[in-house]
C-alpha cells in the first residue's frame, strides 16, 4: 500500500489521470443499496428451482414429476423432454480447429446426463421456497454409464466414452508450430542439437471462479418482447447468443446486467439457466427468476484451468535457450461452452514468455470428461502458460547449475529490442524487464533473504527459506478483431462508447465495456474529466443495458480500459471537434484560432475570451444560434479496434518459509513490480494487483476442485474448496514501471489479470527453492501441507489427496433425507 | 440453500425449553448460535420438524465464579468467552482455543455450549474441555445431572446429551499450583477448523513436569486424551528432549480419518509434532 500513498501526493496539476481516486461506485456496491439481479421483484413473478443430476454419467430411463407438480405453490414442472424441441444448443463461439468435435450442449438433459449437477427438470413455483421444496419430489431413474474423469485415461486406446455417439473423447487437436508459421526455426532440429533438454509434467488443477455474487437471471416477457436481467459479464454477447439459441429475434430481446458482483471469467458465459428462464417465461407468459445457491454455483457454474502440461526446453551448456515444446491435455468437461476450447489455445501464444526462443511448437488436445465444463477464469490460458515457462526456466537453471535470474537475463528480450516479434508471432509492444526486476529485488530485500536462506540451510533449521521468481508478460486488451478472426473466434474485439452532453453541462458516458466490480465508472470519469475538462463529479457512466448501451463487447481479458477506455477517449475527441465548430461560431473566430484547454475554447492571443464546453452544451440544446450545415448536437460515438494486443509485464518475487516438520508453507514476503502502461488510477491498479495476487497465490497454495471416483464434486462447499481471506495473505510490496502502450491513446496495457498470472509460479518456485536441497523436484498444486510434507519425506510430488470431504461442519451424508435430484 | 419447512419455538426459561422439545414432535433440534445447525439445515442434510431457539432463555449466558470452579453458561458466545476475565484468569486455554475458532462473525453468534454439544471432531473446544477435566451439567425431563468430560463425548457428533435434554452449563475446575497451558492448532487458512490440534495443560515444579494433560482434536471421531504422553511426562524433567520423547507417543492407538486435508498417517505425524510444540510451550520451554 505504501506505493499508493506516495503516488497520491504527486499527481500532475489538476490532472485526473494518475489520481488515486476512491471508486465512486463503491458506496452503493458495498452497502448493497443497488440493483443486484436477485433484488428484482416483478409483479406476478415466478421462481425457478433446478432439479440436478446426482450422477456423473447415466442414461435417464424415467422421469416422474407428478408429485412435484402437485406440491403446494408449484405452477409447472418442465423436463428435458418438454423443452427438447425448442432448447437448441448452448453456443460455443470458438471452434479452434476446422474439424473440432462439438457434441452440442443442451440447457437441460433429455436422455442422458454427462456431469453431476446437470439440469434434468425445472420447478416453477410461486415462491423460491416452494420451488426448492418440490425439487425433492422429482423422481428420476438413471441407468449408470461408466464415468470418465482422468484425462490421461480418457485419451487412451479403448477408453470409455463421455459421448458414445462420438469416436473418441478428443474434441480437437490444435497445433501451433513456429517453424511452419515462419516465426521460428524447426523445433525437432533445435532439440536434437541441444546440450541439455529438461522435460517436466505439470498439473494445472481445476479451479472454481467462486465469484461473490451467485448467478441470477430474471426474465420479463412483454408481448413479444423479452427483458433478461442477468448477473453476467457479457450482456451484449449474451443478447446475440440467446437470440440465436431461443429464436427470439435480437431486436425483441433486451439484456440488462445491473450491478454485478464479480465474475473472474465465470460469468463470461451463456448459462443453461439463462436460456431456461427465457424458454419458460415464453411458455408461461409470466416473469420468472432463477438464483443459484452457493452449492449450485460451485457445482455447476463453469470451472477453470484443468490441464496437464508436458513441457520440454532445450538449451546449450552456457544457458542459451534453443527450443520449447509444449503438449497439453486440456479438460473440456462434458460439453463445450462459450469459449471452452479457446482457453488453452489462447495460452498457446504465451508459453515463450519474455524469452527469445528460436524454435517453438505447441500442441493441445481438448478432452471430454464427465465433469462440469471448463471455460474462462482470470487469465484464461495465460496463467497456465506463464506457470509452465516460469517453472521450467527454474528447472533448467537447476540442471545447468545457473542462478535462475541469470538464466532469465541471458535469454529475455532487452529493453532496446522493443517492439519485438516473438517465436509465437506476437509483437510485444514495450517494456524493460531489467528495470522491473531490479526494482523488485530491492522491494523484496533479495540479498538479505538469500543470506538468511544460506544460514537456515547451514544450521539445518526446521523452517527453510526459498525465493521464487516469475518474470512474466501477458497479452491483454482483447483484442484486435482481425487477429481474433484469424484464430476462428466467433466475434471481434472492438469496443464502443458514446458521450452525451446534457443541457446543464453534465456528461453521460455510455460504455460497451460492462463492469462487474472493476471500477469503470471511476476510471472512465477520470478519462472524460481530463479530455473534456469537466469536473469528475459531472460525469456519469452508463453501462450494462443493451437498450442504453446498444453496442459493446463487455469485460474480460484485461480489455476494458485498453479498448473500452480508448473508445471513450475517442468519443470525447469527437465531442470536442463538434463543439469547436460551434465555439468558433459563437466566439466569431476561426476554428483554427481556437485552442481548447481546461474545458474552455479560447481565441489564441485574446485573453479573457472563452467559452466552456459545458456552456456550449446548453447553447446547442437551445439550438437558437449555430452554424449552417451541421446538426445541433455535440454528442458523439466512437468504436475502437486495437491493431495489436498490449503486453503488460513484470517481475514477481516471493520469499517462502517451509516448515519441514509439518509441510506448512508461509509466504514471508512478496514483492511485485508491474508495468501496466499508463496508470489512470493507482488505487484501482493496486486493488486489481492485490486481488490478482490473492487468486494466483490461491491456485498455488489453496484452491482445487476435486471429484471423487464417481464424479461427485467433493469440494462442494467453501469448507473444502478453500478460498483464502485477507488474513491468510501476506503484505504485498508492489511497485510499477511505466512504459506506455503504443497501441492505444491512453497508453494503458491492462491490469486485471496480471497479479493472477504472475504470482502462481513465483510461489511454487519459492517453495521448491526452499526444499530442493532436500531432494524435492516438484510439488503438485495446491501446495497443501500434506503434499509438501510427503514430497520432502517420501519423495514424488506429494501425490493425490484423499477424495473425502473434511468432516468439519459435516453431517454424515447417510443422515441426509432423500435428495433424489440432489439440489443442495 | 433453503431449509425444509420447520416449526419454531422460542422459550424464555429452561423449563419452557424442555417442554417445547417434548412437544416438538419426532425430530426436534435445539438452536444455539446456529453456526453449525443452520448450515446443515440449509444443505438439507438436517430437516428437523421443530427448532427450539435457546436465544431468549434466561440464565444460560455468562460466566460465574463458583469457588473451586468457574461455570460457563451453555449460551455464552465465543466472543463473550474471549472477553471474560474469569476465563482469562483460570482457564486461558479456553480463550486461546476460542480465538482460533472461525472468524469474528461466527464467534459473535456461535456458543461455547453449542460447539461442545455439536462435538465436531474438527472443532476446537471439545479437546480443550477434555484436557481441563470439565464437567457438563445436563438437564432433562428426569432432572439435572453432571457428566465428566471423559464420559461426555461418545462418538462422531454424539454426546451424553440425550434426546429431550439440554446442556445448561459447563464447570471448569480451577487449577492450583503453577500450570501452563497452550493450544496448538494446525489448519490451512485462518478461519478453518483444525486438521489436527493439541491442547496441553502442564504443571511444572522445580524443573520437573509433575502433571500433564494432553487433549487431541480430530484424531478420531471424538476428542482424545493422549494418555501415553501424559504418563511419559508425569515426573519427567522439563527439557526439550524429554518432551520430544514423550510426544512420540501422541498418536499411539489413534485411528484418525483420511480426508482432503490429511490422510491418516500424516495426521498421526502431525499429532506427534504438535504435541511436542504444545507441551513445550505450555511448560515454558
Ligand atoms: C465458517 C465457520 C467456521 C468455523 N470454524 C470453526 C473452528 O475453526 N473451530 C471450531 O471449533 N468451530 C468452528 N465453527 C463452528 C462454531 O464453533 C459453531 O459455533 C459451533 O460448532 C456450534 O455452536 P452454535 O452455538 O452455533 O450451535 P448450533 O449450530 O446452534 O448447534 C449445534 C448443535 O448443538 C445442539 N445444541 C446447541 N446448544 C445446545 C444445548 N445447550 N443443549 C443441547 N443441544 C445443543 C444443536 O441442536 C445442534 O445440533 C465454525 C463455524 C463456521 C460457520
């Protein structure tokens, strides 16, 4: 936090950009005095509860919902069969290869269930409680099918199939080969000539986004029009997709994301329940609401990560890297959701990291299993890539007997080499890895900690110390539309904004980047305050309603400020250009003689003259006196489509204490220096870095979605799916270097995912550095005390965890009343 | 996460409470702080017919001095326990362990009595009560009885409190002489239950340990006393070596469970390490 306090003292004179403003939206978000979707109450509204499959893989042989239909307060019950003809398939917008196999994704199962928690019937009742009570009355018979859970087994010859109408469990095989693309040399050749080859298998465990506000949807039918409120990150994309799935014409469907309490990619989705709400509201002609419980959320909202990575790196004896080869198995889960297949493919371009690999080949198999689908989760593909490269660089350093930092230095892109086109074909825009690293070393107190590490080793202290390094970059600002097209992504990556100048001089900014907690309202207000020279308080930011903000591509991939903010700045430029003509007219001067600063047009060399842009807004509202041949409006709209990604980078250092007696790991110190380009609001940047670090550290140390052998999610509550709290995290020493991004007018690179992407390998590298001298080579994430202890005392990577729930807060499940349908 | 329907009673006296339980039908649950009961009801793992809320019953909340013991009312909340001067003076181990329970919000509602009657093997207070030789005062239709800690915890989530009965208070004997206490808890995040924990109560005189009582959390379906450790420590020199040697026996005879946090062999290992740490700290080593 110190960094922020220092910065607040030194903003530019009256500039909003760079000010550590507190977020204007927070008071209402934190106190809950706002519209969350679940707060919506409409006259005559009915409530949905979903009967969910208690088994991972089975044929549905009988569905009896008579008792549920007769339960008090129940208005209707729909089964998969009832909706089969109109439900279509949930969309997958990213066919990563032309021959990718997509089995289709029903919103509600008709004949077969493919993961625990899949919807099999929907109860519609007059109250939420009545709907939930009736769930237990649905009687469904299942004929079990073999359950496919392990990816390595799923791709083996003769494996049981998730979808028996398909030939295998492989959805696609995606290849990027730098040699074939012409961005690098031949990989096989690079490896065959190398002095040293290091190969590792890393496991990216399955994670659950665990956003704070559970998913919720409300649909109101009005004639042939429908309004869908949803706790979604992507109202604009949802509108297009829901229209295509349900057949409701796009112009008859309005989607509203009111205030949304977090998503982390978990709400970058077209959810089965959103479609079910639309279908049922259409059937009944009544407003309906569905809000998930936390258990439903953990069990059925899409998960993230879940990859097995086989990574080979080749180098010469001096530590010059020669080639990188990556082979992935990526768990799709049972179906392909919105961008399920694209997540590992997006990562493909980041494996080379900040290093000058001459050769690179990437292959990935998307694999079906009987688990809930995976999809975007903070970083989406890039944390996995960063983990693999930053872990293998440490392994290579060990193999070469080199200092891990020296090895990195020797191979990273030097500041003078920007812009630099990598072996993956990406043109890195700007940065300076050395400076960021130096600053991080100082923040950490690197030399002293290395000295302490030596002392602890020598004295055989039961608590050992290690230091982990992660020098990372990521591609942000998703995304240049043409690049997305070349990757077969189903949409572009532009963003839209408009500015409305109100008669009283107040400003409405309409953004297509729908926030879900990031602070867009504050940052956008700062941008507009500077551009138009109006007070920060005079700006209101509107978002999230397709009837107000008709064009947009929403918030994910650290794109909002970079793309959406740039659209706002461009729109402001247009407002100024339009106002200039009117100012010239009113001031009776030539446009060329006008200068615009501090919100005022004045005639050059004529002090005292001047007209504020807010005054012009009133003048043009009255429209009594304006130039011939133009429209009486200074409102403007802009769409920004970047030509390249932006590439934040940074150096993260973690010092870790490992209690070798118990295996308990404790972060002693954490220092990060991030280059996110121009900083619009240091407080928001700091907040994003802190949150990202928490999630990245959580992957390293705490979180893991575990299924038992039958495909039940064992980590089905927060007792067993361990999300750390502030009390479990260290103080963060953060800093920044600033290299403005050349690709957008703000110079911003994106900060939403940086902390999450960078931190995981720093933490794991630190733990390994502490115990490597004890013979430990790898510890599987998350680094539970048990795994660390086993790795130290029994060898291996710590092994599997016992898949039983912890007994804390449990009642033996045999005590449970009959929950056929299992909606907990 | 909506509980099944239930009837609700809110008595104001212990007698009324007993009557409400008797009248409540087949499956009656007593509600104290609700921090364990409400979650299982919301998960529909429990679906009582009637819930009898003790929140308004007089005289169950607070701590009093009763000569050779302090008496803690069953409805005394965890946060009351943390602020109480009698507990701080006579049984600081209880406060120390309570301080590791959950988070502020849970401690504000959860109760001492509720935690003991719930008897979650991973809960922190049962092993503490066992190590302090606490006594449990239970009332029921048949009157009032007192059960020693050693006979209170019967099985997984099962205590001597029978159907139709209430725990009203817990008597904790005051300890004479120079005693040290420590609760050593091992968990992954601050607000979590114990993977394993050890409550140590040690009397030290003239460089020797004259008596030691060691309670184990989550080393079986009920809290346990590590009797072999206690025997090895009785009369031993108060040295790191003696404590370490005695602690090696901490897991003897235990059959802990295997779950996401720990498999049985690791739990047994933890019990030995944590016993050494707990006893060392309690003995001032
Ligand atoms: C997030 C979270 C974290 C937690 N972490 C910990 C932890 O780290 N360590 C720990 O020890 N505990 C922990 N707990 C549990 C906490 O201590 C609870 O408060 C305690 O287990 C139950 O107390 P209660 O007053 O809430 O009881 P309730 O939930 O109201 O009742 C629990 C059970 O006891 C019965 N009961 C309660 N009082 C009486 C009585 N006087 N007579 C007869 N029966 C009675 C009830 O019928 C019920 O069956 C945690 C709880 C939560 C929600």
